[in-house]
């Protein structure tokens, strides 16, 4: 089992200790992402006028949206890689078949 790490982070101007099994650097990157999102939202008048509960829900929805968009992009890239792998496999197969035919022709 991995070692649990702790990192002191600042989120929305509040210092807190976050612990987890990821590296301290990773925990800091996640905290930075959350701070960036908070900063973006705080610039929007409509967001600032909402209750804290609604602000939290809007933030969660936005982060979930980012997650699902990134997940979809990964799926697209994985499909692209799989298609390229198949193309490479087919090209190698064709090359081997051509090499075999060339060898047969040389023997004649």
C-alpha cells in the first residue's frame, strides 16, 4: 500500500492540510486547479450573487463538465490510437506478404 502524503494548500484564501495517496506535487496541482476555477467564477456577477450552496453546486457541475469533456477526449484519442495500431498491423502484414511474393518470384 502506498504511503499517505500530506500537503499544506491554500484554497480560496484558506490554508488547509490535504492528505491522500498521491504525491504532494499532485495535491498541489489539484488545489491550483480548484483555485483557478474559483477565480474564474468569482469574476462572474451572476455567480457572486448566488447562495453558497448554489455556488458549490455550480462549481461541482463545472468540474464534472471538465472531467467528462476530458474523458471524452481520452476516448477519442484511444480510438485514434487503436485505428493507427490496426493500420500499422495491416501495413506490416501487407509488407510481409509482398516480401514473401518477392522471394517466390526470385526463386523462379
